[in-house]
C-alpha cells in the first residue's frame, strides 16, 4: 500500500479504561480499517507521551495531512503536537463539543496580531477532533469522510509500519484495556515487550498556544518551580514539563492572552476550550467574591510552595500589573484590577 493516497487517522486513547470510551475508540478504528481511503493507527493519550516516546516518534514520521481524534480540546491537541515538532496548519473541523460551540464567536472575534506564532510550519493540515463531541461513532465517521473529500494525503501504510498486516482479532486484543501496552501489537509479542517497558503514566504540565502567546514572559516570572525557559531565539517554552505541580494551573490565570493550556483541567477555558481565563471574558464576579484571577493564582502557587517546604510568597513575587507594554491595548479590566490593587484590600 505504500505510496497510495490515503488520509491518515490517528486515535489517541483516553487516559482511563472507561468501557464506553473504549468502545467508541474500537468502533472508530474498525470502521476506518474497512475504509480503503483511510489509514488508521492508535496511540496512547497524547498528553502523557514524552517527545521521545515511540508513539510521538511515530506521529513525527507522518508527512501528509492527518486527522487526530483525542479526548482533548482541539487547541490542546494542536499545541501538544507542536511541542514535539509535529506541526501543520489547523484543518477546519465541523464536529465540535458544546463548549467549543458556545465560545466559537468569542474565539474568532479577537485577532491577536502580537502573537509570536509557531515556527517552520509545513504545508499540510492537521485536523484535531474532540472525541467528547458525540457518543455516536457515525458522526465522527461522517466528519472523516467529509475531510477525505476535501483533501488527500501521500502516506505510508501506517498499520503495516506499526504491527504488520493486522487481523481483526489482533486489533480487538489490542483494544482490550487489560492488554493495552502501547501503540503496537504482534503475534510473537516482540513489540509488546518493547512497549511494556515504555508504558505511559499520567502527566500534568502546561502547553503553550503560540497563536496567542506574545512572549511577555509573565509566566516565567510567576512560576517558581523551573517549568519555563527560553529557546535560542528567546521565545518562551515549557522547558521542564515534569517540574510542574500536579493539579496546579496557576500560571494559566496570570497569562494575559490565555495562551497557557492545562489539557486535563476541569475548567474548559483552562483545558483548551475557546473561552478566556484572564482576559476580557473573565467572570467579573470573581473580582468581588473569592478574589480575582491573580489572587487565586497566588494562592494556588503558595500551596505548592508550602508542600515543597518553601515559604509562601503571596502577591509579592511575579504578579504582573496589566500594563500596555505587556498586554497590548489597555482596557477597562486593567483599570479595575489596578484600582483594586491601589485599595490594598
């Protein structure tokens, strides 16, 4: 099959073993296997893969257009891939979750001309599809068929690349949660042995959306755990993913552009939905109830500092004021926050 024009479809599995989610993954995989215009493969949850994991290396080897179905918001999927050098232009996806539908107008209404963007984007499309958008596999298959009609891709035979020519019972055995080892399976068990040494664990770290990031460096000033750094071009990056404190999304609250995503957070805007966290779409009631986003972020950071045996620093370290040089055009929210700061409540 090498050299045939087919659309590559990658299914990123859910972190847990929910039987309903597993069934959806299995039905989609089986249907795609039967489609002569589609090549399908399965990888563990993208968020849990390190850049040198075989699943991510496999994705790096895909040169053409690709559809990635995952249990994450599309924005989170896009920038997790980008972090590992898997780049492409965002393909248009019509099947979206309720959160994305509600915030679609807000996400497209605001241009971000100061965003630094990603680098070296190849001329191919990556379609990121949220598996939470529907419980019905037919809707996803319909979306895949729509994408097949609008584009074609020069690919290799992905299933052959991973695990030979699989039979239906091989795929079913692989999809059994009790036997889930990684991205491959073989009759001899040779691949399974390799993957057993490479089992993924659940991770927690920030993902930067460079289509929003202005390189203001507020996150690196705020974070006291060594998570952030800069590259050779002085662009902000997540340098030490595993230094991040599990469950803490504080840096996303101080980011003026909502460019920091924690894909597994329970709040949609922080997890990568189209809404805002610290910008104009902030819930202003937070300013008069439990404190504003900055105060909440400082409290979250203090909790982790104390757990590390360090002193809490409160609002004294790395808390920015919303000024034109860091946030672009000044707005009413900036005046409101600075007014509250002056009151010293």
